[in-house]
C-alpha cells in the first residue's frame, strides 16, 4: 500500500516531531509501500540527510505550512499523486481546500482556540473553520490524547466512533543516547525544550528562574527550540543584566543535540498553559531527567504521578518546585525512577502497529 504523508510541518512544532516518527515507522514497515511526502524546500538538505530510505519519495516546495501555498497550491501536487497513492494522511490540520481522494487527519491539539494562544479573533475564526472542514471531511480522525478527543467532540460535534486515540511515542535515542561528547552547555542548568510561543509559558520559565538566581549562583537556564515570532519573549528578556551569561539559547536543536542536553540537565521544566499531549517531558523522563510541569488535565493523563506539578500562572510555584528538586537529591532520584517507568509506556512498537492497522483498514475500504 502506497500512501501520502504530509510533511509541511517538518522541523516545526510538535506536529513535526510526530511526522518524523511516523515517516520513520512507515518506511521501516514491510507492509507499507512508497511513501510520498511534501516538505518545505527550506529544509531539503536536512531532510535528505535524515531520511534516505528508498521508499520515501519527497517533493520539495517553496511555501510554508498554513499559508496560501499549503492550503491551495499543494492540491496540484496531490492531484499528480492520485494514481500512485491509496490514502492521504495529514499529521496536522493543514488539509488543503481540495484533496483528490480519501484522507485521514491527525489533530494534535486545539490550543489555538485557547485564551492563552495570542491571535486576533479573525485568525482564530479562520482556524476553527479550517479545522472543522478538515475533521468533518476525513475518513477518520486521529488524536493524541483522550483530552483532545473530548475537545473535538465538544468543539466540533464529532461522533466518538470517528476518533481514534493513538499516543505519540518516544524515539529510542532518548532511552539509549549515543556515545557522544557531553552536553553542549557546561555547568549546571535547567532545561526547557519546545517552541517559543505564548501558550507554552516560556516567560513563566524565565520569571521562575529569576527567583532562583541568588540561591543558585552558578545555575543556568537553557531554552532550546525555535521562535514562533521575532522578536519573542526570550528576546525581550535576554537583555536583562541579571540573565547575562546565564540564559542560553539553542535554536532548532537536532535529536543528538537534545539527547546531549538531557545528559547533564538538573531538571526539565515545561509549565504550559495548554497542550494536546506534551512529548518533550516524556523524552526528558526517558533520558533520566526529573520533570516539573503544569497541573493541567492532559499532563495528568499522560504523565501520571511521575512529575512535579505546579501552577503555571505563578512563577513562585514553578520556582518552588525547581528549588525543592535542586536541594533534595532523594526526591530528584525518586522522580527519575518514576519518570523512566512512565516513559517506558510510550515506546514505539505497539503504538506504530496501531497506525499500520488504521491505514490497512481504510486502504481496504
């Protein structure tokens, strides 16, 4: 069975990480034939370096995700594939206005509709319209948590039987990192990994770190991830003299970079206001790093009791949890052990099989 797997979010946000996992899994499965994919030309060199499997057939385009090119022009490329593929799969909500065949869409979150996602009302309305037509036109909708499943039923009236929950999985590199040189950042540090965007509460991370400066004079804060806009909250804060030499930025890190950063992190901090799943904290747990994160329903679903929960609205709450971890080796050790056990529930083989099963069902129809 040959399929189309949309790659417009490659190297961009959590959808991109889900796409990379799916592409690697499908390419390595003998039941899947050719995998056609469209990827922004900006990432061509990196894509070809990462994915050289002969069954992967990429097309590189000169437009970005969620623009006119993605939603309109992409249809021309998809039409050229209609005799080659039996099913179109979109790991994100960027389904073009015309799809020349049956498709499945993954909805990873509806955080754009959250008050914590700062967009003008008309752009939120546009997102709602695009997502509504994407999910109602799909053969099936995959989502990555029971929390998001509930959101889709509530926001868009989708029938429960149309939605399938399949959790993302953690790449093996984080369970068993390669034997590489140590961390790219010397000394002791806290780590945040993710897109630099308002609903992920990066500013809350920085404010919490400021409350720790005096008690931990050699501690650093590493923020690893891409900008969503320029300038952003990190750009506004990094000129603060208190943060000079102590706030480290690592834009667009590779998996090897991330594994190396995990290797020496004292704690991983992820106090998002809204998420659909939250893969980075699980990657940290797999790599034996204790996690501090926000007390929101989806994190309770995914992480259980393996993390230290905080109030994301209060920098003092985030700082207090981090301080406790830094001064209490016993608690840190307990969280590492619990995190490793929790992360092991999200290894790939069983979850990959559920995707293959889903594709098989809809290709046979």
